[in-house]
C-alpha cells in the first residue's frame, strides 16, 4: 500500500509539472506573434494549447529517452528494479519532480525563460545521486541526449534565424513597411502554430516518460519501448491546459525584453525554432524548446540591421540556463532526503505539503506584480513590470488583430 500511495502522488505531481511546463513554455511558440500583434494574446494561447495537445500524440521518442536514458532503474536484462540498495525508486522520481516544479515556478516568477526540460532532468538527477550515488544516473545518456543538444541547439537556431532574417529583409526590401508587416503577420500565425505543434512532440512526452518510469519502478508496466495510452492522454491534456493559462511573465520577457521584434523577424525565429524542435523530437533528443526559441529570437536581432538586442536580459537568461540543472538537482536531493528520512508515506506527505505551500507562496508573490493578457505587450522599460496599461490602436481591416 505504501508503494501504491507514492505512485498515485507521483502521477499527480508529474501532471502538475506538465501543467507548469505548459504555461512556462507558451512563450516559446507565441511570444513573438503576441509582441508583433499577429495574434491577440488569448487567441494565441488558445491555438498553442490545441496544437500542444495534438503534438503530444505524434511521437514517443523523447518519452522513451526519459524512461531509459536518464535514471538507472533497469538491470542488465532490462527488467525494472523497484528498489536499489534498499531505496524505493518511486521516492527518487517524486523528489525529482518536486525539484522541477519549484524551479519552474521560481523562474516564472522572475519572468526568466529557463528550460522546463532541464529543471525536470536536474531534479531527477539530483534525487538519484542523493539516493544511489553517482551510479544512479546514466551519464552517457545525459551527455548525448541532454548536454550536447543544450550547447549546440540555441547556437544553431540563432544562426539559422539570423540568416533567415537577413534574407527576408533583403527579399522584401522594396516593399512598404506597412505591407511587409501585414503580410508577415499572417505568416507568423502559421509558423507559430508549427512551433506549438513541435513543442507538443517534445515537452509533453518528457512527463509521459517520467510517469512510465514510475510505473516501471512500481512493477505495473514492463515495456521500455512503449507508453500506456492513458499516460499519453493525461499528459497531453495537462500541458494543453497549462498552455492555455498562459505564462504571461515569460511571454513578456521573450516578446518585449530581449529584442524589439517586427513580424518578418518573428516569422524567421518561429520557423527556425520549429525546424530544430521537430528534428530533435524525431531523433529522440530531449531538447530544451526554451533554449531553441531564445536562440532564434536572439538570431533575429543579429540578422536585422539596426536591431537592438538587450544583452543584459540575455545574460540573465544564460545564467538561469547554466544553473538550472544543478539548482533543480539540489532541490531534488533535499526533497529526497526529507521524503526518505521520514519514511515512505509520512515523508511523501510532508514533501507534498512543502511543495504546495511553496507553490502557493510564489503565486501570491506574482500577484503583486501581475502580468496578464491585458498588459503583456506594454513597452519594455528595463524590467518585468509594465509602467502602465497598454493602449493599442484599432487594427486595419483585413489584418491580424493587435494584442
């Protein structure tokens, strides 16, 4: 019964992480479309939610990467090991999820577009190391499927986006700026939708992999090359709901804080992001969509002559990227220590209460400087907080509506 209780908690907390992943990463797909006025904010997050839902069913390669290549819970014959060295694997998975959720919420509070994927992996790795030592992590899988993509993906996305932006402006140089903006706003709707679809093929599946990992540890699932159908549906619905809630704080930073974006830049960034994410999902690489999207947006600033890139904001993002894995790992290790030290049921209940209390505190803090659909597009004046409510002009007939 103890194992069943922990399994139920793990599934619920995993879906909660999926929810935070959804609202934390909405900006990866829709920030530029909202910033340029191609889509109204609420319409943008609605489209993104639907396409995240659909994308979650298109592939399972990333889910299998999480199940098989991060935490060492299988023996040499591939059979699950519910307990290693007397340590329940379910407790390790639970603690890892707590680390991922708390880091997601902390970076959301400060409007930092850090990686939900790395928060999850960091939490799992930290709890596994605390419980089992360094051998609890499959380091070869971490290097090939997480570390190397984290280094190269944003660089490649930035280069592709910069080249695309330069070509777009060269080709359309003779068009009137108003006509160019109007045409590319329509193009942005398609490219942003493709990013949302691609996001579903990657991020929703990471939680699928975690829940499947827990089911394997519990002993109710033995396949390491498939995902239960109910897990797919639950994870797809959770990330879609989180996406619709809208992570406005991160959307504002990506859309207004990094580069002042025009529609041609937005379309180039979204196209580069979609190509990188879909390719990585096909290869089973647990890529950070946040790293890709941010690299693409930076690339548009480098590719457009005279564009202003706020390198201070970019620097804070990079710092957040660098500390995500270790920070989430520390939280995962601490929560594992509490859960394991107090005993399976009592420890799990105490950590769950801490998680709920910390999450509630961060949500309460966010209300003191609320960002929402009504003010996400206010002019950036050096910080997250808008100076005043935005006033938007009435869009011309036949053009996408301003946010």
